[in-house]
C-alpha cells in the first residue's frame, strides 16, 4: 500500500510539472456529436468515387488517381461481396480492372491481378480505419464507433497511441465542402489525421505519417476525394482502355526484366548512382522501367535520404527537351529513402539518346536543397517501332573492345526476314566498316548487300 501511494504521488508530481510519465499512453478524445460511423457506412450500388492518393509502399508515396464504381453484388464462395470496377491513372499508365470488397469491412480481398499494388494501397489508406470500425461487431468486437468515444483503439506499433475523434471541422476538398469529424493519432512525434463524414462510406481526406524513432517522419499515406456521384447505373469506364493493352496492340514487349545495370559516380563525384533498367533494347512508343538508387559516395551500402532529382533528356545545346517531373506535374522527383522506381514511355526518336539523372540535392520534400546540382548521363539506343525505319544518326564510335550496336543487330534480323530494304541494311553495314568495327578488304566490300539464299 505504501509503495502504491509513493507511485501515485510521483505521478502527480510529474503531471503537475507538465511531464507525462512514460507509460501514460492513453489520450482521451471524443467530440460533441451523436451517432457512430464505420468504414463502408451507406455504401450502395451505383456509388462512384474518384480519389487522388498515395501510399508509402508504392514508390514512396508517389501520387496516382483511382476511380471506383460500385457495380453490384458478387458471390465469392459462401460470402456476398461488393463488386467494384476500378481505373487507376498512374503517370503514363492506365490500369483498368475489378475489385471485390467485403460488406462487413470493405477491404479488397480479390480482383484483377493488374490492380494488385493499387489494391494494396487502397486497403492500407482509404479503408485503413476498418481496423477499428466495421459494420458488425462479430467475433472481432469492432463494430461501428461512437463519435463521442474517448478512443477507437490503439495503434499496434511500439509507442503507438490512441486513435481518437479529435474535432468537428468543415473542410473543402476538390469534391466540395464537407462537415467532418477529424480522427487523429500521434506516431513518430507528429499527428496523423483522417477526415470522415457521418453516413458516408469512406473518408474524404487524410494525411498520415510513418512511425520513426528519430528524424523527420515521412508521409505514410495521403488522399483526397476529387469527385463523388450517386446512382451511376452505367459503367463510367466503358471507353477506358488499359495502357498495357495499348502497348500490346502496338507490338511492345511488356514482359521484361530490368537487367541492364549501370553503377557510376555523378559527373562531379558528389554521389553514386546505381541504375537498373529494362527492356535492354527500348522501342519508341513502348514502356521502359527504371530503378534508381542514390548511394553515398564513400560507402556503397549507404543509401542517401530525401533526394531531390529529375530525369531528363537534353538537347545538343543542353536545353531540357523532356522532364519526367514536369510530365507528372511536379517541380522535381523526390525519394525519401534513396530508392526510386520510375515508369515511362519512350518518346525519343530512334537512334542514340542520352538520359540524364539530375540530382538537385538532399533536403526535406518542401525545402530547397542547398547544394550544387550534379548529374549522371546514361546513353541508350532506341529502336524504331517501324521495322522499315533505319536510324539516320548511328551510334557513336565504340571504345575497345568494339561492340555492335543493338539497332544493327535488329536491322539484320529484319533484313533477313525481308522486312527491311537492301539500301537501309547496307547503310548499317557501311557504318560498321567506317567505324572499323568490321574490317574488310576491297574485294569483300562488293559482297555487302546480297541477301542470303533461303
């Protein structure tokens, strides 16, 4: 009894001094509003949602757009679920498919494989509060949560705090003005917030942060409702075609690995950059994917953090001909962890192009880096989408040991199959001779251009 009194006295002294004891993890919440809410409340056939969103697990919270239309019911085993059509706009990519959503908690449990990564982002952001508030109590003991409740539950990670209704707030999103209840929690020293609306299925806005023990907490997920419509009885996506389908129709290779590896210091030796790209022979008008890793120049195992950069194509006068950041509506690209995945469509003309990774510096996302820019140039040979096309500007003279440019190999195959005219093929062979890649005497040169016997 005496020990208990001493503990209580110590706690009262700490509180009086404005110091919370280390084990005081409970933060009381609750707002002055009757009623309760759960994820999926009021969801019905014909509902259409358009969200602008990101999640840290997908390219470190790079923004994409998701549209969702509740088509109706679908039988999945012994359970009846919602069947939703979905379209994702991710940079240059358009992905169309379906998702199955539960009715107790509208978490995606199945659907089109193409939507897999986006389905995961949807589950871990827009419907994340279903970890605390669902339609029925059931064995989980969750059920709807009262707005006046002191707490909806506790974040699972170490040091996690209570998820609580914080305030009544009228906010504006791109979809309009909403009377909301702000739900919040602290993690990593900052407050995460989600804005919900009574009798509305999904939150209309959120900005949350990952848990960190020190340093600046990066965004975990962020979203905003762009548009909402009720009673949409015909699919709003009938005229939408997935980009991968368009690539296939154009004859593009969409099943490739990022097998080309380049590891070099930047021009001024301020950074190391390790890149992996594919396909090995990119084609004009087709997809190309990159992994870009920013490495400490003194330590190959240490990634740089908070990297501001851009991916450029420069003209002969060093003017910017193409900026991936600008194409995505951004001032710059940003990588909190130093590892960045970049998807793009090859827009450059056939022949040789120099892609340039411009590093602007290291700083938090909203700050201007205090550093001189540095860069890495990566030469890549682009193949034509038209097999009858022969590049006018051949690749630069190779260094020893001599290698045959990829476009020459491709042209040879097309010529052998009768898809490339003799004159175009001969021009490629003449280039190899001129650059001393192939050494021939005068008698041998007269054989150039004769088609092999079939």
